[in-house]
């Protein structure tokens, strides 16, 4: 049997090697280019549309630094409620050969849609980048200025995924748009990695200024659209919510991400405080729901969203919010600090208010008299244990439990909010917002700061319970920052900085992937999120396994991962047949990865020195 399996796998190797060694093309786009040029580094194209026409699966398009100012969409409005796109991505890559649209290494391309203002042609809903293709990889681009030109619609969208699957959006920065920064409407297995969405406001929305400009929206409209995941992202000063999963027909996941200043007018400070917007909801992480009264509830299994290892602070309404959900989202290892209410688990079953959520290892604290908990005891399916408010833990959270809780907004902003406007807190500012909006690490991971991290003497260390996430010590800590561990973007998961994670689940084995050639040191294009391996874990459908929530998390796979019936993930980067996202690292590296994926050897690069998460 072993020999037969070996021989069968070896027969695949020549074909895979031939695919790996095929020469992919590289194109260039520059603000000074022309679409009549050849698209080379010396003679670049001028537009994304021209680069898309040229690119084929496996190709890379580099955008040089500078501003790409759009004044026209791809079509004109057919009615005041129609939608027009500035960039329409319709050409797909393939599994193993994505089309890459990347910033040129060391440069910052800024794609500015604020010039699409001709009301005779574009007075309707606008989209900056419309993703309706599969197997694309966008990286390192900045998007701004998406417009609203009338008040007959809800929000516009900066990056809008509709009918797009298996895409990676990495190190993208969306700000000063008149609508959501990132919005998933249709499609699955889209990974948003280390993206920022901030200072977005829908001033002309039909149901009120600020009602719909979320940082990130995940609202897949088909039950098959699973696997949409947000990792290492930040959302701040968005007029509505930071993350919103309302009306989703399939589960969404957000992890290792930060949310603050939701529900406030961007770039406005009065008497040292942000300025609230009446229509902006103001939630950090909104875990689903189908409205009140409920509509469009899936007829089969209602999805359970996953919200884990996130940090919510100074949001107008709630830090963690169930939002009238009918089932229980998973809230694991989150920190919620000084929000309007830190944790609100309001559920709804028909017309009956309930409490929902599977909550473990969460930490809620306020030093300004804000409400910690709401709607925790209405009855219903809530499961609430091993959180900082659990009386059986016998802990009282104080300021001494943290390295720092000092936080202040900027004294003022250089300009009032406008579409395509000026960022108030630039990445070089390490003081405002406790530095949480400052520059990312060189590998793209979140900056390492003392704000809301546990002090070495905190009695919240080791007070949690095993939920299938890596941890250090006898038990997991409470909150999102686990002491003694580091977030290692080369693996796409949390690893120990002092010798290995303890029994909390294995770590994704995705190599550091395609980002290396661009010097970003980012996660693999294989997704690489941390494994939820556990024989007693939850099933891949999203419901709890027989072992309860402590047994492990769901087994939904990110792009490039395979999922077993038990919920294990493998970040190797291969499917059962073929390859996904083969990194362009040279022939031997490709062969090594192929061998590992075929099961002929476990080939790993030496781990980089990891940075604390």
C-alpha cells in the first residue's frame, strides 16, 4: 500500500513540476505610463484596465508608487439608483496560478476615486474596485475617495466583492470613502489579511449620515459562500460599525483584529472627544443577526460567526455585539475596553428577546463607568463561562492588570472629513490612539504596543480554558493578547516565543509564501490560519462538536487549506489534486513544497524570528 501510494504520487510530480516551471509574465503600471506601451518596467501601462487585459493566470502586475486619479467609471448611471464601477476586475486566475496585483516593493500606489464627480453621468451608487473574479491576489494598494452623489441610496463601496471566490486581499488601506471600506456580498474563501479601513463616512445615505459606512462588511448572500476571513486587520473612525456580519447566509470569521471609534464622525474632535453621529450604529464587532423583525434567515443551518482574539475599544455603542442573532456566534479570547457597552449578547427568536453567544476567555473592563455587560440573562442558547466576569474565576479586573490603558485621540485633525481627504493620524504618529494606528511591522503584522496587554503580574493570566487556540502556560489567558506567545505571520498563526504553544491546537503549516519576492514577509497565499485541530472539536458545519466549545473550533478552511471531517486544517497549500498559489521562489523551493504537499516529506523553511502579536 505504501509503495503504491508513493508511486501514484510520483506520477503526478512531472506534471506539477512542469506547471511550476512555466514562465509567468510580469507587467507594470505607473501614473506616468501609457496604455499604448508594452507594460514593461521601462514602458509601463497607465491603467488597471489595460493591465487586466494583458494579465493571464500566474502573472504579476506591479503598480508603481504615486496617485492614480480616476475621473470616469466604466459605465454611466442608467438611473439614480444604479451602480457604476471605477475598476471592474472580471478576469480570474486559477488554483495555483492567481493573478497578482501588487504594489511595487517599497512604493505606495494610491488609487483615488474622488474625481468621479460628474453628476450628469455618475449621480448614482459608486464602487471603487468591484471584484467579481476568482483567484486574485491584491497587495499593498491604498484606496480612497469613493463617492456618493445623491441621497437616494444607501452607502457606496470602496472594495466590493460580488461573485468573487478564493481571493486574497493583503495590506490594503481603504480610507475616506463614502461607504464601506471592504464589503463582501457574494463569494467565499476570500481572505483579508493585514488590511486597514478607516475614516469612512456615508454622508448622503438615504437613511441617515453614517448609517452604513462600515470598516468591513461580510454579508454573503448564499449559504455556500463560506470561508470569508479577516486576519490582522484594523478598523477605526468609521461612521457605522467596524465589522458587520448582518444578514449573512454563511459564516464569517474575524481574528487578531482591532476596532475603535466606530459610530463617530471621522476627523472630528470636540473638547478632546470624538463627535458621535446619530445614525451611525457604532459597534466594534457585530456578530450577525437578521434584523428586528427577522428577515432572510437561512432555511437550513443558520451560520455561526467566529469572533476571536480581537480588541474593541472606545466604540460608541458595543465592543462585542450579537445584534439580534438567532443562534450563538463564537466569541473567544476577545478584549473589550471602554466601549458604550463592552459585551451585549442580545438575541432574537421570532419576537422573543434572548441571549446568545458561546463566550470563553473574554475580557471586559472600563475605567470610566461604562456598562460592561448587557442582555446576558434573557434565556436562550447563551453559553458564558471562563470570562473575566465569571464569578467562579474569583477575579476583579483593575488597571493594574494591564501594561497600559492610556489612550487619547489627536488634539486636532489637519482637515475636516471629505471623500479622498487627509488621514488624521498618519502611521508615523505613535502617540495618538495609544499608537494603535501607527505603522505596521515590516512583515505586515500589527504594531507591538503596551496598550491593553496584560502585565506580567496580572491575575488574568492562565485563567481561561482551552478552546483550541494556542496558548502558553497552564491555561489560556483572558483577553486577546496571550502572554508568552507571538503572532508569526510566516505561519499565519500564533506561535510561542519561548518554546511552543501548549495543547491549544496545532499551528498552521503554511510557508511564508508568495510575499517573499516583494520583501513583505507576509503570510502565505495559502491562508495559513492556526489549526483548530482536536479530536473532540466542532464539525466543519460550524456547530459545536460533542466535546463542547473547549474541544476545538470549527473546521472551515481558508484558501489553500484542506479540512478534515474532524476540523483539522493543513496550511500546506495543496488540494487533494493540483496546487494552490505555488510561490515563485525558485525551482528547488517549489520542488520541496511539492514534495511536502504530496506527503513525501515535511519540508519547512527555518522559522523567522517571530514578533510579539
